[in-house]
C-alpha cells in the first residue's frame, strides 16, 4: 500500500514499520514485518552486520532482505501492509463556536461512525473528514489514539455527547486549541504537555503496527504526540561498509555450516570435510584451501561481533598498501592510497597532522533497520555500535529477518596522526574548552536519563566538525548534491579519520566526482578552514556555550545553520556534537583549535 510511492531506502530510514503516513483522506501506520510480502525481495549477504544484529536483538540467527517491490499493473494485494491510524477524525468544515463568535470549532468523530469515509451530520449531509493531528505515545515506541472523552472530562464524567476541537486563536498553535464537549466540559490541549501530572495516563503498551491487540507491559507515561512531527518516528539503523578482507558469500556459507565443519575439526579430519555429502554440496566449486581458510578465520574470531564496526573499517582504510581490494567492476571494494607526494609535495605545515589520503573508487554500504523509538533518537556511538541496553520498539512479534538496503558508491578517506591528536588534547586550553562542552553533555544526559560516562570525547567532536566543513567544501564542485554526501567519523581506539562518501542503490551508484575531489584534497582543506574562520552569525555563533538551559542546544558549541549544520540525512549524529572552535580559531576562541591558521594562504 505505502510502497507504491515510497522508495526502498525510505522504508529503512523514514517509513519503516510503526511510522505514520498521510494519505489524501486518512492516515495509516505501516504494518510490521509480518505483513510484508515475500514476493520480489532479494537476500543481502553481509556476515559482519548479521552477527552484530543477532547480538543486539538476542536472536540465534536472522537474514537480511530488501523490502518487497511493487509489481506494476499488479492487481494482487500491496506488498507492504498498513492500518488506519489514528481512528479519530475531525470534520473539515468548521463552525462558529456558540461560546464566542470569534472561535471556530470542528466535530471530533470516530472511524467507526463514518460511512464511505464521510461523516453524516444531524442534517443528513455528508461531511468530509481528516485525521486528527494529535495522538499519544511513549519513548519506547508505543502509540495509541488519544482518549478524547477521558481527557476532556477531567472530572471523571465520560458522557457520550458530541466532542469538538475548538480553535481560540488564529495561529493554530497548541495553546489555542481546546477539547470541548456539548455537556459543557472543556480542557486546553496545552495541559497534555505536562508530563509530570500524566494527564494522558499511563502507556498501555499498544503496538498497532503489529496488530490490533498487540500489547506489552510499559511503565512510561503517555505523552502528547503530533503524528506529523519530526519526533514521531526515529528509526534505529545500523550500517557497515563491506570490507575486502573476505568473501561475504563464502563467509555466510561457512557460518551456516560452521558447527558441522567444527565437528570434522574435532575429529582431526577437517582436510577431508568433503567426505560429508552435506558439506561437499555446500562448497561445490570452491577450493578446499579457501573453505578451510575462511573456517579458521571465523574460528579465530575474525571480524565478527566482538570487533566494533568502525575499528574493523579503519584497519582496512588506513593501510600502507597502495591498492586495497580488487580493481574489478564486479568487486564491492576498491581503494587507492595516494602517495604523500601527490597531495603534500612541499611538506605543508597545514597538512602535517594528516597521515593518509585514500581514494575509495568503489564501496558497498549495507544498512539494516532493527527497531525505532519516538520522542528521542538513539544514535550509534563513536565506534558505530548500538547500546545493548537501549529499549527499542520491535518491528514484528518474532524477528527472523530484517529489511535492509545496499548502496554502492565512492568516497574519500582521510586519517590523522594519532600522536598529533593526543598532543592537541593534552593542551591546557583545549581541556578548558572541553570542560565547557562536557557541561552541556552532562545536562543533556541527565535530562534524558542517559549514561553520562559515554561522552564521545574531544577528538570525536573535532573530527566530526571537520567532516562537516570538508563536506560543505567538496559539495560545491564534486557533482553530487550536498544532501547525497554522508560521513563516517573514526575517533576510537583504532585510530582517527573520516570517510566522506556517497552511494546509490542502483547497479552503478558512482559518478567519480568524489574521487576527483580527493585528488584536490589540499584545495578543499584550505577552503573549508578559511570559510569557517568567520560565520555569518558571528559573534552570536562563536560565543554560544553548550548549556542545556540556553536555546536548547546543549550538544553544540560554535555551530549553527550558517556554518556547520548540514542535512540530517548526511550526518551520522543528527547534527549533534559540533564545535568549529576545536578545528579553527573563531572570534570568541583562538587557542583550542587543532589546525593552525598560519598555514592558510593570505
């Protein structure tokens, strides 16, 4: 139903199970995976991601599939189901309020009172309706219709007389909207925002995307939710870059038959595994040496779930090899490490902290949706890992597979010398500036009951801010729109670097523009730093302190829409943890910057 006009990647990032979609006459909630068709979907092999997801969801095994495709001119049922939600509607035509001729009111009606999508009023006229804007939910993803009768009749009287939404202003703001009953009781919708008094009651654990009666225990209070608001649905997506360290298809086959191979290994007959018919058929056409090597890799741990996502990726990118992966159009990964003389021929002081520059001609990114939250987003940490303790809404009652997409594209990888980062962090001026940033983080974490020990650290914030600067510069002439560029920031135990890349779900997915931009890295670096010495909103931007009580920006230092903020689809942290004062001097802070502006052209 919904898939007819929504792209595959949107079903992973925006309109997955549990999300709400506006249709011309009503709104729907996308059904769980149990109502997704098995027709016209493709399996995606990515062993490293599957292992991580099994650990996160505590399931023994699962598979990744693309969302089902709609067949043109097909009269069969839609490949992705949806259910009517919310089930409360308001009549489009407004009437004058009997209480005040300046106020307008609209009738509230239930879905089961409609006939062919229209409400029949007392005069027998068919009135068009639209779904009500307001529902209620909780941070764990549960959602339900707002109980309008109980809310309006706060005295406890729940009469069955007609209900109205009354607008007592011209702005449409929630402070001007009242729920009114013909019995005379009324209540301002603004009162529903006060969570401390739980005006909407306790969450009932409703999961309408799974089924009408699908519920689970929940102790959260219900919160008022505008169904079209940006905080109504936060997908939890995990992504990995396919690495050339092993063949993904072979790795998946070995993993499926791992226990059987282990049995032959225990009997000291691993070299003769083909004597087992099941194994001989599974590895037909693959050499014994290749199978055994992959088995030994997995037996030794390899790059399975015990290695953080980004640490494994950084090890591959930051290699001294001139060529990484196979230079074959059919390969999923091919990168070229540029010699330093190609991008730093004169030993430029500005480039001294840069360690490696890698042009990624081909890469494959696999993204899988594993759950969602509402009201508050939960992003992966600096190593690309998702907290095991995060409470997320499930995509189905039982998880045996997850929707995923694979994007193919290109990118530029830049790594930094670890000793330069460490020397910069130890500077007293940097630590003083860092304590101001940490104050904002602690206040933010306390408000949301988050673990205050997982502050990402100044190296991450500096790399992240630099990444945004570089993306903005590269987007000006790489041939891709800025919104199609994405980032991966590496600032963990493995090392420090950034990957700026783009990808598409089609067979090609690359135009070569990013690789060419990488060859002019020095020019882009200079332009990125020079353009951020001054923001159009300075000195207000430069003087901003990350305090939770000020302007609601506790995770931002010197960062605003005039300098560092970019499209949220491009940023892996939804435009949080940014401060250009850590990268380049600003008008308010001149001594905490990583780069020395003296190296810029006059």
